[in-house]
């Protein structure tokens, strides 16, 4: 039995020591959307807006009224000679409740657009942090290779110095070059640590928690068609959807403002009792008279019309902003893609070839200076 407990503890410790599996970009996005506190906050705000929309569709509550007259003593209800017991119900003008609920539903959908916008922004942050870590790891690999080459060159410089082929100055230069390469490697390792902390942050994890990722910088650029991407953004971007919904909501509010000329009704039914008289029933109907009609025209209607004009302008501005953002993003992506392709296909390959040729020439004694070697290397 004791051995069994020891075995379980060993297995648990092994699981704690074993690192987590590398995360793909899709897994990182899923984790961020599930754990990010800001996303959870916006989800709750959206739930609250949906609850308000449901409440806006609700019917007015009925009222029960009690009226005891001619009481012989204060609060002597049983001794009252006259009593009314009734119920009344506010009946809104047809369409008023529908418009109020529809406007609230549009507002709830606006909160849904805010939630989608926060999700998109978070996905962008995750992708940015993910590829920043990939780039830092790639730079770390090159820094490590540079250290290996610099140390190898230092070793060869020492061998040539021992054989009398180069001066001690060449050994010192090689040592400085190796030290510089090691320093650049430390800088690259620090960038990797910072990139990991940033990715943990956007994933709502502890920044010191170990994390590894699986992915490639190759093929990161999709097909870029400016017109197609602009049309897609204008249709799908949450900002455009929210601006459209806000305009629709204000138009509904404007219609509601005009409907305020039309009165609501209050219908009541009461049981009327008078001592030594037959019990009777009372029915009442009341409604507002829009006598001061100009007040709505100057106030609520003008406000609603101004809000509609404001939302139209905001919709137009949002469309222009999104179009500019898409164009700027596409042009930047095309520029970076061309630079990366040029660097990978020409600069990097040629630099490696020159470096290899310089190293061979140095070994064979055709060049005797580290400056010539470095010129080929860089």
C-alpha cells in the first residue's frame, strides 16, 4: 500500500514537470476568447441589454385601487359607509410597445457588435503576440548559429595563430566577434522571454507560465485583393453593423416621438358599495388630450430628428474609416511580403554563400584578415 502511494506521487510529480504541448494559433485564439476578462465583461453587458429589451416589450402592470369613504373613526375600514374596490389597466396606443421593444432590441444588438469588435481586437492581439514569438524564436536560432560560427572562427584563428599564419591581433578580433555574437544571443533570448510574457498576457494566463507554440512564418500572407477585402469589411465589420443598427434605432425613436401625439388609454372597473344601497359597478375610461402639441414638436421630435442625422453622419464616417484602414493594411502587407520574399530569396541566400566562400578562403589562407571574413559574412 505504501508503494502504491509513492507510485501515485511520482506520477503526479512527473505530470507537473512535463511541459505543456505546443499551442497552435487556433488554440491560442480559443483560449483567449474563453479566458479573457474583458470578453467576459462584454458578454455580461450584452446579457443585460437583452434583459432590457425583454423588459421593453413588457405590458404595463395593472393597478388595484381601494377607497373607503365616510369612516366613523380613523382607519375604521369595516365601519365605512361607502367603498370602492377596483382594477385599472393602462392600454398603450397600438404600436407604441412594439416600437419601444424594437428600439431596445436594436440597442441589444449594438452591444453584440461591441462584443464582436472586442473579440476581433483580441484575436488581432493574439495573432500579433503569436507571430512576434515565432519571429523572436527564429531570430534566436540565427543568433545561436552566429555564436556557433563565431566560436568556430575563433577556434580556427587560434589554430592559425599557433601555426604562425596570423598575428595575435586576428585572435583578439575573433574573440571580440565571438563575444559580440554571444551578447546578441542574450538579447535574442530576452526577446523570446518578453514575447512569451506578452502572449501569456493576451491569453489571460500568468506571464511567467511556461508556454511553447507550434507554427511557421511561411505562408503567413493570404491572397490580398483590395476591392474584395474592402467590400467584405464594409459588410462584416462590427463597427459598420453597429452604426447601421444605431441609425435604425434612432429612426424607431423618431417614429415613437411622433406617436406621442396619440394618447394611451386607462380602463378601470370598480365595485361600488354604499351602506343600505344596492352594490353597483363603475367603469372608467381616461386618456390624454394632446392640447400642447407644440411641446413634442420642439422637444422630443426635434431631438429624435437630430439623432437620426447624427447616426447617418457616423455611418458615413465609419465606412470611410474602414475603407482607409483596409487599404492601409493591404498596402503594408504587400510591402512587407515583397521585402520578406526579397530577403529570403536573394539577400539571405547570397549572404550564406558569401559566408561559406569566405570561411573556405580563410581556411586555405587566401584571406588572412577577419575584416575580409566579416565583410563576406555580413
